[in-house]
C-alpha cells in the first residue's frame, strides 16, 4: 500500500452552482410538474435573489435532468409571476442593529433577469426562442447549463489537495473531498483529473505548486507508510519553510499525539481537525482554514 495524493479535482455540480453562485439573500420555492393523469413528472426549483445594496431583485431556476417535459425552460418563464406572488407573502426585511431604517424586499426593483440552470443542454434554436419569449415579457434570460458547469470546473483553481494512504481512500479521503466540494472548496481528485499514462509524480508536483493548502489525513496507515507518505510530507514541509507560511492542515483519525510525535515532532504541535468530530464538522473547519 502507498500514500496517494488525492489528485482528483472534484467537480462542483450544476445544482451546487445554482445554490452558491450569488451571494444574496434568497427565497426558494418548488414547482412540481404533473402529467395529464396527475403523475408527478419533475420538480423545478425557483429562487428570488435580493440585493439590497443595488435595490434589485432577480430570479433563477434549477431544472433537473428529465425526459418527460417538453421545453421546461419556457415553463419556468411562466412561473416568474407565480414566484413573485408566493414571495409577496414571505417578504424579507433588513435593518442594521441600532438603526430605525428598514429595507423591505418588496421595495426592490425586478431587473428582469432570469437565470436558467438546466441539467440538459439547450439547443441554440430553442435558446433563441426562449429569449424572444422572455423579451416579450420584459425579461432577459441567461442560460447556465452543462456547458457552464464544465467551463467553471475547468477554470476554477483547486484550493487544496489531500494526501492520504490509499487504504483510507473510500472511508475518509473520498468522503472528505466530496464534502469540501459541496462547500465550493475545490480539491484535486484523480477520478476526474488524471488520465491513463499521467505521471503521479508530476501530478503531485502540480498540486504542490497550485494548491493553497495541503490536507494530511493522518491515520495509522499513513503513519506506517514510509514511502509516498513521508515524501509528500517532507515536500510540503519544505514549501512551508520556503514560503514562510503554514500550508499543512492535519486531520487526525485513530491516532494519538504520541503517534504524531513519533512521525514528526513539529507536526504534533499543529492544531488538527479530529475525524471523530464528524465529517460535517471537519469539512467546515477545513473550509474556514483554507479561506483564512
């Protein structure tokens, strides 16, 4: 067994971009679509975004993959008035502490922008038809489908890579990588990035150069590994010395401080996330540390 760089860049999903793209207050509603016989076909998710600083609001829809609804994007346009009617009974107000001035979402101006996140690629001729229909209603449509997701994934720079022993891959490393990705913290993940014939060493060096942090999953397997594990740790430790900043983020799983001290006295002094605290807690702590 060998220590293996988690050199797989986890891909954020289109649904995750739908949720995370805009840093605004939002109201979210579901729009179930039924067939003529009352059978549930698909559920669209609609969001109203409130930007109080710009005195503006706009709309986005998430359209899951489906095979039973024709032109779902056009249906979403018809849901815009319904979405606003629903939101009128769920208005949002903001006020700074200690001040009397209140801003209400009902006072924000609708910009006419509608973002459509569709899991199915939309043909160009249909896009044109939808844009024309939207324009007749005073709206402007922007499509964010599979191509948008793929382009974002290609250009987003990984923030961290995960060094682990291959025996801990399924139970710890992979789960952690996906949890970080779901929090819009891209990491290297070889199921997507590495191709047959790629050099593992070159991939490791690329990760060392490009990633902001290195997450070490310290388990009995990792500490007992005298090959890649030690090499990766020494490489990252050298980077810390050269750049004079902390790069290593340790995660302890089934090890004690004495175990870590035997592996590296310096590493034993580093504050670590504890796998026993649970996946969500560990992921949240790492995201905070990576963003610091």
